[in-house]
C-alpha cells in the first residue's frame, strides 16, 4: 500500500513538472511577444507619416462586382496598399485618430437627433482574423460600439424567423454595430451541413437583400467584409494554438472537423457574393493571410464609409456666450 502511494506520488510530481514546464514556456513566449511588440511599436511610430502614402483605393480594390470569382483571390495579396508589413502597421496606427474622431462624430450626431448608424458585418472561416479586427481596429473608440458575436441560435431564436435575432442586434442611432458572423450563417453553415432543406435556405438570399435595404433606408450604412484565408494558413494558425498553452483557449476541436467541408464552404461563399453583393450593401473580400493587411483594409473600409457620411459636430442648442458668463460667475 505504501509503495503504491509512493508510486502515485511520483506520477503526480511528473505531471506537475510537465505542467510547470508548459506554463513556463507559455509565460516566456508571452513575455517575448510583449518585448517584441514594444520594439516594433517604436519603429512603427517613426514611419507613420510616410506609411499613409502607401494607402491607395482599398475599398474599390476589394469590392465584389459582377463576375467576381472567389477562387481567383490571392489570400496573401495586399490590394490597395503598396507598402510592406512595417508600413502596414504604421499606416494602421496613423489612421487610428481619424477613425476615433469619425466614430465620435457619429455618436455626437445622435445626441442632436440624428438617426444614422454604421454596421460592419464580418464573415470568414475560423482563424481568419475576426477577433483581431475587433481588438486592433474597433477598440480605438469603444464609445457607441455595439458588438454582437452570433453563435448557434438559441431555442428562443429558433422559434422566430432567422432574421429576428439579427434585427434585434442592429445598431441604434449614432452607433457602430459590428457583427462577428451574421445573417449569412443561415446560407453558409445551414447550407453546408444541410440543416434545413434547400427550398428553405435558397429563399434567404432575397430575404437578406430586402432586410438590408430596409436597414439602409432607416439610416444604416452597411459594410460587408469576408476575411478570406487560405486553407494552409488556417492550418498553420490552428497548429500555433496547439503549440502555445496560452493559446489553448482559442482552440476549438470543431474547427478541424469544419476543414473537411472547405470546398463546400467556398461554394457557399461564392453564392453569397453572387447573390447578395448589392449596390447599397456590396461585399468586400479581404485577403487575410497577412493579419496586418486585413486589419488595415477593414479600417480603411470603415473610414471610407464614415467620410462619406460627412459627419459634422452638432451645433449648440444653448447660448454659448451666456453659458460662459454663467460659468465664470459660478
């Protein structure tokens, strides 16, 4: 009995040692990332002004038009940007202030009765960078941002039309709404896995188009983005999550199962682009093998949309001079 207890103790110590080694490895990797990022930030700051000059017409380069073929897209390309990785990160940083200012103007407009809003729809295969866009692009000004990550529908949501939960999540006046996945799951996942008959999901393209027209008529500017990653790059990113204990929380075994349906997903995405890239709500396919480019591209798409709204600071609805005097005397 004593011998058995001793043996178990050694086994436990062994496991503990392995766990400790993995933890130290993760901690070291995280620390190295922080140091590398700090060094990179210094270099990036020195190149911001010149990097902006590398930004060309990103939106037009990515917009889906008639005859668009998804299979022809180079997922490692950088359409509308002529710089390298360093320049891309510098350009992203350089444009943060304007994006923050535009979003604040949108929010301020609503305080004076404005009804306009912006909706960013982000679709893409797993690991294509949707979370990174939230952290590195949208986080510059969280005020007035309404982010929704759509998961498998709940029992309550299934009891309603598929657009019911989407309608509830639309941004209000002055808000930037961000959809991590969206109404398009109901013509992507549902189609690939045959969750409902084709006679049902095939009608949804027209229903989605009508829904988006109504949203646009109510004052919502819609930006639709597909972050397009290659199958090889996805495999590499999933492998990194398995190699890094500090990335385990991001790993979902179901992502490997979905890789078996890659071809079916690409066909489903092509149908989405063909049937729902409209004049009022066009799709933009963003090559996503280079994370830095995908983030810069989405930032530029947002900026183009916001600039197009010609947002102005609301005029004071009080006598400014009179208030200055009252404040001075108080």
